[in-house]
C-alpha cells in the first residue's frame, strides 16, 4: 500500500498524466458527441456507436502509461526510486498498478461520458444498457484501457526512451496488427490471434455482429475467441510482457 | 551477516565490466564508521561505478560490497540507513522540491515532518513549492543532500558533490560535510580534486583505472607518496653533513642549506644538538597532496594527453 501511495504521488505531481487524461476524455467523449450529432433515422444512434472513439482514447492512454515510466528513466528518478525501494519488482508493479487503475477509471469515464453525451444529444434513441453485449461495449472500455496500460508500462520499462516506446506502441497497435492480415494465406489466421484484435473482440464482439453497419460502432474484430476469453487472452499477453519487463529490469544496471 | 565492528562499507574483489571495458578491477576497501573517507581518483577511474555498485544500482560482474554487513538490495527501508547523492539531476523537472522529498519520505515510511526538517537544514524552505527544473546547480545539489538526509541515515555517500559549484557552494558543501562528520556519521565522498579531500576527509581510498592504489589516512598518504624533506642551514654545514650521513640520511645541497630526506626534523635537531652544532634553520618541507596524487596515479590516468610527456608511473 505504501508503494501504491508513493507511485500515486509521483504520477500526480507532474503534469503529463493530467494532460493525457484530459485528452483521452476529450477525444472519446468528443467522438461520442460527433456520432450522436450525425446520427439520423437511417443510421440511428446505438450503444455501440457511442463508443466509436474508444480506440483513440486507447492510444492516448497507452502514451500516458508509457510516459509514466519512460520519464523516470529520462530524468533519472528511476534510480532515486530504486535507491528508496531496492526491490525493483515491487516498485515497478506498484507503478503499473497505479497507472492501470488510472487507465481503468479513465476508460469508464470516457465510455459512460460518450454514452451519456449521446443520450443528451439524442434523448429519443434507444441507448438502454440491457444486454451483456451492450454492457461490455460500454463498461468494458475501462478493462481494456487498464490492460493496455500494463502493456504500455512493460514496453516502457523495456525500451526506456519515451519516443522509442511510444513509436513502438503506436506502430504496433495502429499498423502491425492490421497489416499482418495482408500476409498471404496465413495472415488472417495470425491476425485473429493478436492481442489487440482480442481486446476489440471483447468490446465489439457478439451476439450477431454481421447485422451491424460499420457506422454503428468501432470496427469489428475477427478474433479467434469469444469476448470474455478474448479479454483473458489480452490480459495474459499483458502479464507475459510485464514478467519479461520485470526480469529485464531486475538484471539490468539502473 | 554482522559487519566487523567499525567497518561500515566493505568491498571485496569488486569488479565491473562494460563489454570489454573494465571499469572497476578487483577493488577491495573498507570505510570506517564515523569518519569521513575521501574516494579519490582521476576522472574515469571508476568512482561512480563503484558507488552505484555499493548502492545496488549496478550489478557487479564479480565481487561483493556490503553496507553495515548487508547488501543494499536487502535493506528494507534503505533511506534510514544510507543516504546518497550520486547525481543532483535525478529529479523530475516539473515536480516541486517538496513533492520530490514527499514521495521519497513516504516510500520509507518517514514522517512528513522529516521533509520540512531537511528542507530547512539545506535552506530550501522558501523555494520548496517551486519546480526542481528551475533550480540552479547549487540548489539542485542542496535538494539532493536534503533527499540523502531524509531518513537521518548513519552512512552517507556523495559522488563529486562540489563538481561545477561556485566557491560559495563549495564552501557550503565543505562545511556541511564537517557538520555531518561531527554528528558521528560515516561519510564516503568521491572527488577528483585532492585539495578538496585534504580539506574534508580523514581517510582516503585512492583508485586509478578501477584498481586500488592506496587506502589509509590522508596524512599517511602524503607521507607515503611524497618525499618529505627537512631543510637545515648551519654555519657548520660540513660537519653537520658528516653527522647526518653517518646516521643514514640522504643529503643534497640547497643553496646555502641542506635538504635532508629519510629523517624527520626532530631527529635532525637532536643529532645536531648532540654534536653541538649550531642551526640557523630547521624546517619541514611536506610534499603536497597534489604531488602525491599525481605520483601515485600518474600511470593510471585513463585519458592521458598524447602530446604531453606523461608523469612517470
């Protein structure tokens, strides 16, 4: 608990987490408002459609999470941290936990904010959350943000440089996972099992997604698992990344 | 494992390789409790690497170093035992001095009052809420010292604390070191400046190219490394020379006097008195710390200027 308090103090006594949080919320809720504003009788506003902006917020959250650790390397405060807390695993896990909790809370704020602004702008549309799918589409965003933040911290620990870590994360999330499917024959099969595809499946998957127009929500995922196992798969990937990161940080000279 | 009484820091066979570069080479030394020990060596000799290994930041390639009998990494609340200032820049520039000290204090369960106390101690109370990024080097150094003192530790490590400071800052640090020593703390302070060490330290650990060159007191270091000589002048110089050389002193003519080495002034004086020789001058010529340092580390300077004739090893 002490270490969680320490990492919370560190995170909120600098400016970048505040800015990233604001940007993440503004992007997602802004997109929700945009979707609500442009909805009409042909493409009515749905619960899924209000969450269109969640992937933009996801990217900002990952930048925030990566910065939370890479700035420590940049300014040498990681060494001050390891001097105060020589158990590096504990120190880094505490940081990861605090960043993940913040990401989760922001995810819920962003999702329910987007949903709420949709209801505000189009009070007539059916935005009731009455199926597991609809609950996942909104409340699930926080879970995905939290897990993604863990991945971003792990990459930050491994890469240590802000620009490098952020570039790697963005290129991976935005390009690599999608471009993989262009590989002949096996590309699609690989794509189905990639972690962020899995996270998208959790948000957008099931029940019968083929009925849905692309405008009615975030792009659909063709992941190889059903939603909840897909989230577990995504979380498992984060755990593996974190274990590698901790092992490296423990061995490496600080 | 309990430390041998009086030995606060014990390094044995400490070695660190960076690729093919050997930064620290089989280094063994001890730092005594309650004394100020200077850690001396030319730039690039491996002082900072050694300090980082003492503090568990860098992993030794081989060898071992303990503080009060324990590895730093095994200390539960290390700030209560060891305070360190390795680099004053290890502060987030957008974090206030107070916030920086607060998270450090919390991490070792130190009371919030400790933060105010150390801020007051180093004279930063008035700028405590300002971001550390705007601090001058001297202020950053004070903040670093405040951080080192947070847990009221009995061991303090400072890496080149006066480097780049203005004379006022140097004087402040020097006085501060004396004060810490008077409080009975163990202080291990590195420097490449000998004059600085002669002002501050009682003991010395001298290294060059990662190897131990000398360990002992400052006084012994000078005596050990320099030719101490005695200058005598006398109206009966010839007879005096005979008496002294009979007792094994080495002599050399110096103007109208004699430089005597291998014998201290007391012995020279007593011999002269016994032989009833009048002396007009009897004075010690102590070698300077700088001379001693260059003499000892001359062969081990990492980056020697190629155009100059290097000092003889």
